[in-house]
C-alpha cells in the first residue's frame, strides 16, 4: 500500500534529457504484480528552471498511472518481452511529463520562447499550460537543431539580441503588446536624456 520512488534511468546526469531506461523498474513492478500486489506506476517529471543552480524552481508533473496488471498474460508467456514493453511504456509516459532541453543553453531558450509566445497571445499562465508549451517548444527546438543547425544558431542569436534589447529598455516579455507603465517610460527617458547630454 505504500509508494516507492524509483529513478528508472539508473544513473545521475545533467543532460536535461531522458536517458535510456534500465529494465529494473519494470522487472520489480511485473514481479510484484505477478504475486498479486496491485501495482500502478505514476510517471513523474522533474522540470528544473535552472538545473545547475542550487534550490532552483522546479515544476513536478504527474502523468496518468500505468496499470501493470494488463501485462500479466505477456509476463507469463515471455517475461523478457513483457519487461521490454513496460520499459518502453515507462519511457513514453515520462517524456510526456518532461521538458527535454539541455540545461545550460536550451532551457533558457525554451523558457524565453514560451514567455514571448504566451505574452503575445495572452495565453493561460497556469503551471500545466506553461509546462505543455515548454515541452512542445523543446521538442521543436531539438528537431530544428538536428535538421538545420544553422537556423537553430540564428534563432538562438536572435533570442540573445531580444533579451539585450529588453534589458536596454527596461522591459519584460509580459509587456509585449501592452501599454508600457509611465514609470518605466519616465525612467528610460531620464536615463537616455542623461546619456545624450554626456555624449553631447
């Protein structure tokens, strides 16, 4: 009746992607189910905002439970095949709750694109909605990098320029398409006027 937490990759890493799963988790679940234990596996995704930073914010995503009892006939006929089927299902379900992005470069780009996209379209800001958008964006960026590395590099450079421009004007992604508060306009104008006087 208790919950057991298993990290099915079987290694410690910081790749930001799901590594190939070991078969241990599937073997444990199937062996327990074959002895009459009602086993359900709940996939959990740990999505760090800044994985390399201590105490980074993290979004935990829980997928629908996987019922192990449905594989009992397969287990009795061919244990190895049943283990492979369950391990593949585990990997697929984990990918549904993970943002697979390289932590030192891609995660920030994924977050940036998601913020711009959500702000421009005034989309819901719930953790579920943000996570799903980030997951789809990360998948798209991974595909783009594999298919067209040059275009990916251009996109990354454009994102860097965009961030520098926002910083220059003291703006945030959320201000896109909206009226900028007068305090920000006044602060920017005063700073630019001072700079112009110094340059003059």
